[in-house]
C-alpha cells in the first residue's frame, strides 16, 4: 500500500485559531483526519507531519527522496523564499504536489512567488482542506492507483 508524506510548514500547527477568516476553523488535527480519510478511500496511507523548523522539513524531504515516497507539501511561508526547501524538493523522484489552503495569488504581492512550484509536479491552492484531498487524489492518479 502506498504511503504518502503530507508535510506542513511553519505556523500551520496554529490552524483553527490562526487568521480564521483566511485559513478557516479546521485545526491541524482536522486536516490530518481529512487526509487519512481521503487516503483510505484511495487505498493509500498518509503520514501527516508539521514543523516550524526549516531543517526538520528538509530532513523529511531527504527521507522522501531516499525512499521514493510521494509528497503533498504545504511549505507555508517557506514557499516564498526558501531556496533550501526548493533544492530538497528538486531531489524527489516520486510525485510532489504543492498545496495551499488559501490562494496566495489573490493575496499580498510577496505571496505571488513560489520558489517551490518550479520543481513540483503540480500545485493546488485556495480550496482549504479540499486542496489536500485533491492533492491526494492527484497522487493516486499519478501512481496509477
Ligand atoms: C499558505 C500560504 C502562505 O502564503 C502562508 O505563508 C502560509 C499558508 C496557505 O496554506 O495558504 O503559512 O501556505
């Protein structure tokens, strides 16, 4: 059974209380439950992790590279400036779907740049938890499931 790493970057542990007008009321636990439910429907498993630490996120991406594991990644603010996260993403061999809860293109100018998109298989943004559900469906399709 395919396992997918769902990796969430800084401040996403604050979902539920963080700017709910932008990010909604679902918590990170709700997000993890939604991912587990969708993965089960697709005959996959997920490992959902969150970190506020760039080095830890990069170590998880190295793990995915070493094990050829598909990744659904919300790099959060790292999206916009972390060349180190981008370089780690570039080493992945299995599908990488970049996700965002909000639509960064409709927000402040600094959010209009993603340094990750250029090395992602695809990007899904602006659909709240559905961004993750659709990303898992995309991974299942890409893995031929
Ligand atoms: C985000 C969008 C980013 O611009 C922001 O820094 C985040 C969350 C999203 O999911 O909408 O932390 O990635």
